[in-house]
C-alpha cells in the first residue's frame, strides 16, 4: 500500500527518488523484453512464485502476488492453457486445489532467468572492477527497498 510522506524531503532526496524510479523502470522494461513467447510480466511473476514456493492455492498465490483473487484466476488459467502449471487437489483436503509448476513451466522459468542474466552480464562487462564492486555493495540497499512493509 502506498504511503504519503509525512515530512518534506530535501530537493536532493526528490532528485534521488526520481532518478531511482526512472532507472528501475527502464531496467525492468529491458529485462521484460528479454523474455521469449507471449508470457506477460504478471504471468511470469506468478509462475516464478509457484516455482519458488511450491504448490499454492489460488488465494495464497494472489496474496503473494498482491493481486485480487479474480485476477489470479485469469492469470493461472492462461498459464495452465500454456502448459506451464497444473491444478491438483490438495492431499490433505480434497476440496482445496493447489497450483504447481509443470516441467514445461520449470524449463520456461529457467530459460527466462538465463536470458535475463545474460543481458545483465553483458551490461556489467562494460563496468570496471570498482564499478561492479559499488553495485555489489548497493544490492542490500536495493533489497531493502523491495522488502514488505511491516
């Protein structure tokens, strides 16, 4: 959920915020362009979450992806149509359905990561050792930006 700042920020912070927003958006767009096939960013995110977390109910997946359940139902239907996920009854409660990644889905996630990693590796090759070390030191700060609010 977006929060409204309670205190004014100095101009330098506003410039940092704007610059960071722009570069992150541009980088995300470039990485999305490295995908194969017609898998949207929403579908790839859901597929990656299922791959990482294991079989999930639609409600659990919607919560992880921070979308409404009806939207997740549509996303999973498309992933199922593409052969990337399979719906299965829960072993403990047959009334519950879980979504798991198929072998084809697992292969797609691996290929997608490989393409995106190769794109970034090519760009990082343009940097010298000091610049790469600076980026490595910045990673924990960038991670904190995407941590869930408590």
